[in-house]
């Protein structure tokens, strides 16, 4: 056994896990780690705020489907990553966050830059470790990666006191670890899958609800096979957007508060749902009580605690969604089960889809959201990765930006973290440098983490920021217009700053696009660019996101554009 | 509805915090909690009593099970388990006759009498919570100076093969 420092063993352990890139910021309590990073082959991306470092790791993790790594120092460094960790937890993204901590002897003495990050992060991590000796570090790292990436993925925190980083010891590197209280993989119950098939076949109006779990497990082919074999229309949650090609004849798009009208309509008419990898969030189902009325629910999820949490389940299938769906496909193929084209429910779906696509009034403005986003779709290659910020633009992206290639759309859907999209796009670009990456943004959100432009430019991770700029906190403005009698409070951003100049100040490309043609050209220019491009598009501040299901109301009470 | 949940956990620092924080963050109720080391020093057993409907209790158990530091989570059937709580109670003695009366009640409940003073008596009672509550009702008239209750600890009846 070689004698080495805790920090050195951390680097070796990370390399053994296949880590070749990490995002972070140094500080007093993680300097020994940074000294080892200096000697290591791991590419370090210097973020300009720890929250952004965490979002970059999150974006990297969602796209590569292996844990993204971020570093922060103790105290404020650690508290700054809290939002990033909570975002990853809410969306089940694999992440390993490594914080420095004050030396062991100083813990509990209110030392300079001491924060109890283990206590603070407890409800928002999948697990947290605080090794108290250098010899524990490799084992902790192995456990952290195992926990973060298996079962329902999530963020794991490793908080390492500075002296533990510095101490030298003969440090063992376990080749495997066992955690007796953790059983992430459960084999799906075959009889439950048989029951589910029977239910789907006997149902008159079955529907598939594809959630984020389909994307996390990469069950795109399986969900498509089931939909096509049984001719079942597919709706998704917002997290599950793009788990099924949105140009597919059976696709209805996301349900929920700002779901597609045809998706909400068909969801509320269905008598049986196959919910794959969905947690039935309030934003998706409207009200829990109304949603489950007259509906038989087949719930497939890797996390047993999700079964029955928000909805009463008729058939529960616990296990990896991809594995469960694969068994289901196999059974259908073996029994040569296939539904006929003349099935009335499919006819109903086509009618509903056509009706809303023809009759739903779109906002009347030269740069209405639908037009702007359809233009982006037109010029953007299908394999491009799209992230979003949080707000109106996000919901418009859900409504008007069709995801054609499954697994290319990512958003902060659970926590709803403004400022997530841009650093996450940088992380995504690091995971897949060969494909274009676009952050569909609002200026309010982009404003929160725009200093990541320095990272995008200097670390050669060029992404496109597509700002739908309505000079206001648009979603708040919409709620104030709708629910607060137009008392507009604290929403006006007054066209400040100038995002074209901001981009240029960082050495990025800034383009203002004021017509659909200019938008198309700007995106084409950005796709050819070696540096990040910020496209600033002035849109109509008065445009609302519609349809809209008000909070606390069922999906049947959809407010349509008038 | 009142339920008893028995949780076998890793005997490591911070686990009690994690368990109670789970109850707090998920808005579950803790009626009582008791913790102690088991025959295997690597594990502790927590006995938690909680108030909640069937759906809530099922969810509590699933969330506890999901915790990486929990080894085993069981809901105990009241009839199929032994559950006890220990209480120490300091009761006021205002006049000489109180002393005898309190001791008689204590004797009927098979309490242990620990500290007899001119103005107070301390008794110890190990019983089911109902019985402790009944005792408390009977002596309340004399004046209760202090109470310390441990919360319930419980085990399922029978051997492992019978559970």
C-alpha cells in the first residue's frame, strides 16, 4: 500500500471512477484538493459561482448519465452549492459534490468559513459522507458514485475536513463496496407486468404517461414499441418531455399546468394509464383527487416510495423502468399482441389533436412565442441538446418546441431553479462536445448565472443562449395579471442589461434578432461559431402562457386562449 | 390512528437526526421515539410511534425504508407485539394522608417507589401508555411536579420464523 495524502487518494479514487472533468471553485478549505488537481489529469472547469459549478455538474450528469463532479470550499462555498444540489435531487440527477470543511478539531467551534453542510444538506441529498480519516476516502468515493448513479439517481455530498485532506496514510482502495441498507435494483415482478398488459388490453381508453424515469433509464425504444404495438397515445410529464418523439402520430406532448391542450384533454378522458417513471407531481396532475378518479393506474418506478405517494395505484411495478418495459415488450411480441388500426380511441385522439392544432388561437404578435420557438426548431439539428431556464420561456418551450430525438431536452422541472439552464448547458456541452447545445432562456433567469459566459468562452464550451426577452419576470407578471387584478409588482427588468453587450464583454458573440428571419440567421451563425453566442430576442411582454391550468384545479379546468 | 414502527438502523452518528428530519421534512408526526443499541453493536433499534392514517403510515414506512442507513423497517401489530414505556413521576404530597393514598395507588399499579420526601414522592412505572395515562389521571389531583417518559420501546412476539 502506497503512502499518500487524503487529497491525493481522492484524486486517484475519482480517476478510478472514470472522472475526467470536474467543475468547481477553490478556497481555503479545499486547497489541498486543488493542489492534487494541479497534478492530476482531470480537466477542471473554473466556475464563477459554486451554484453554477453544481448546475454544470448536474447538466453533465443528466446528459452523460454518469455522476457530474463539482468542488466547493467550506462555509459559503458549501452553502452556495445547496441550490444546485437541491435541483439535482428534485430531478433525480446523478451528482457527486465534494466540499472542503474546516479541520476536524475546529468543527463545532464556529470557525472561519465553517458551515454544517452535512446538516444543511440533509433533506436534499441522496446521501452525505464526512470522512474523518484519510484512509476512508477511497471507500467513501466508491460508495458515493455507486449511490449517486444507481436506482433513482441523485446527488451525494462528500464533505472532507482540511486535515483529512492533508493527512498522509497508507490508504486502501476497495475494488467493490457493499452498503447493507441500500438495495437500488429490484427485479420487476412478472405477474404484475402480466396484470398490467391485461389491464391495458381490456381498457377502452388507455394512455401512456411517460415521466423523467423513461429518460433517465433510456427506455425510449421500449416505450415506443409498447405505444405502437398497442396503439396507445402517449402523453408525458414535463420532466418526461422528449422521452417520446413529439412528431410521432401517437404523441400528444406534456400534460399539466402548461401542458398541451390535446394532452390534458385526452389524459382526462382516459380510463387506464401506464405511468412509467413518473412521480405524479402536482404540476403534472393538477389535483391528486380529481386525477385518480375513474382512472386505473399502472405505476412503474424504480423508487418504491413513489408508489402510492401521490396517487392510488391499481398495479405497481417496482424496478428499473427500462427493464420493466423491456419485459412488457417481450411478452407482447411473444403473444403476438397487437391492436387494430380501427380502434375508436385512436380515432378520438386524432380528432382531439387536429381540433386543438387547428383551433387553438396563438398569440397575435410578429414574435409570438410559438413562432419564435418553431423557428428555432426549424434551424436546429434534431440531435442538439436543449436546456431551459425557468419561467414563461420554459413553458413555451414545453408547448411549442417539439423534441424529435428522445433524450435531448433537459430542464429544472422539479425545483424550478432560475439560472439553471445556462450552466447546465455548459455541463451538457462538456458531456457531448460534438452536438450543438442551446439554452432556451428568459432574461430574468439568464441574469442569475450569466457570469458563466466567462467559463463558456475561456474553457471552450460554446453554447447558444436563446433569450426570449420580455424585459420582465414574465411568469410572475402573468400570475399578477391573472390572479392579482393586474397589480404589477417587482416584475419590470427595464431592458437592463444589454445582453448583446454583456456577451461581447465576456468575449462571446452577441446578436440581437428582431424578426423570424433574423432569428433563423442568428441561430445558423451561432451553430458555426467557436465561441458562445447570446441571441437576444425582444418578444411581447404581454404574452401569456396558454393553455393554463390554475394551481389547485383539475386538468379539466384548462384555461384556453380566447 | 396510532402506529408503532420498529426501525433497525446503522449505529452511526447523525442517524437519529436523519430519521427525525425525515419526519419533519415530510410533515409526518412523531408521537414518541426511543433509541438504543442492539445485541449487535453495529445496529441501533428505534421504536417510533406515530399518528396518521393508513396511507400516511405506509408512506412513512416506505420513506424510512428508502433511507440508506436503515436496515429493516417494520410496522408492529399492537396485539402481536410487546410494547412498554417507562415513566418517572414526581407527585406532590400536601398533607400526611396524601402519602399513604399515593403509595396505595402506586402499589395497585405495581410502581416502584424511589424517593419519598415530606412534600413529594417519586414513582417509576413501566407499562403500556394507556396504563401510564390511567395512573397519571388518578394521581393528578395530588399535583404532579415533574414527569419524564421514555417513549415506547417494542418488539414483535415470537421467534424470527414466526413473524
